[in-house]
């Protein structure tokens, strides 16, 4: 039985503005499918244009928050998960709070004067591209984390998850929690998250890696990681192994790397060995959109990890959650999971 607050996530809470768009729209804003980027000035008009031109849905998102919500849904234990990040004092921020409460996640948001962060989710042919305008999410500071009522969440948790995207905001906060986890034999996990993180936040990522017990990612991110580190291999199994063998700050737990490859098997590297675990096949016509699929995989995985289930079982739960999410719009799910 998972106790209250066993899993803590920290990240960039973003309101997803999701719509099915056309190729012309993607070309206009120079957006590539299956990618995740931070908005530049040229992207800023797209949020308004999406809202006026397409049928948009607003869904509380942000990679880590998605994973934590899915883990909470899979566990069905009120308050088993908690989450921190920065939102604005506006209607999107209120929406976020309402959404988190409904999801049963214990959120401690920092509320900033800037507007709540948003993420344009452009969907075409079931594939998604993410353009994040962090805004308030960018304002998270370690001071908020260090407040007694917030640090209490860190002390209470035994498992931590922070997607790589948070490296762009508060690497200092990540390290505070990562060091706490290592010093107290707790489990810290992160995600490669996006090619641009592996490329432009390489130093920050390398500082966190020694503390990381689980590294998640997909094949595109793994390939970028390999290239950036001059590994000269495009073999995903080899890359996963090399990441798992990266030096560790504490020897209590070994590092396990988990790389998803869309419809291809999940690669799990641990103890110098690789396992391939098949995913649940889904006919193309049932695919609605892949937004949140990777986040859902991690959420499903973590839900069983905190119950101390074997890794294969964690992967199976991850595949189940991802399979549910890709048959719906955005990172949403039915009322109860049907995972056995």
C-alpha cells in the first residue's frame, strides 16, 4: 500500500492549448512534429491564432504534472502524490488548481505575478508537437521549495520525479531534492524530455545524472544524447546501457534506463544487460493523439514502482497508461484505470 505523499514531482505546470492543425499552420510557425521546444518570439502569435482558428481544448499539463496525475490515477489512493511548480494568479492558474484537486494530487504551487505558462499542442495525423511559453512556470525559485510546508513534502516522499524540462527553470531546486534523495536512500528519477534539453542544457543535465536512479526517454532523445556526448552510436540498446553506467553519486541503488520507442519495444538497461519489453499494439485508426504518451508511460511506471513491483510490471503499467492516453485527446483518462 502506498502511503500519503510517497511520490513527489516538481516541474513546469502548463495549460495545454491543444488543437488539430494543418500542415500550413505548422510551416507558418516552423514547427516540426514529434518535437518539443520553448517558444521564441516568432511563435507567440500562434496561441491566439490557434484559439481563433481551430477547435481548441484546454487541459492542465506540463510533463511532470502529467506523469504525477497519471500515477495518482493509477494508484487510486487519495494524496499519494504531490507536486510543486509555479503558476500565475489568473484564470488559467485557477483552472490548473481545480484540475489538480479533481485529480487528487496534493499541489503546492508558487503563485507568480506573470501569466500562467501555456503549451501549444499542435496535432496532425495523431502526431504532436509542443511549443511551451513558460511564463510563470519560469519563475520557480528554491526559496519556495525551502519553505517548511513545502520541504515537508520532500521529507515525506520516498520517490521523486522531475522531467528534464525543469532544468531550464530551476536546476538548483532539482539538485536540492536529488541530494536529499541520495543522502536518504530514496529514489530519484528524471527524463531526457526533449532533444533541445540534451543539447543546450547538457551541463545542467550532467550535474543531475549522478543522483538519478531511473532515467526515462524516447529514442529521439536517446540519439541526441549519444550524439552530444560523442558516443558515435545510434544503437538505442547501447545508448541505454551507457546511460545506465554513467557514474553515480551514491551506490545504494543501481541506475536503470528506460527508453520508449513508440510502437517498438521498450528498452530497459540495468546491470549491464538490456531487456526489450513489447508495448500494447494499437491499430492506427484508434490513435487520437500522442500528446502525453511519454508522460503517461512514466506515470504508469512510477505507480507500480512506489508499490515496489518488479521492473517488468512497472513497464507493463507504463504501456497500459500510454495506450489509454493515446486513444484520447491530450493527457486525459477515464474515471478509473482497468489495469490488472
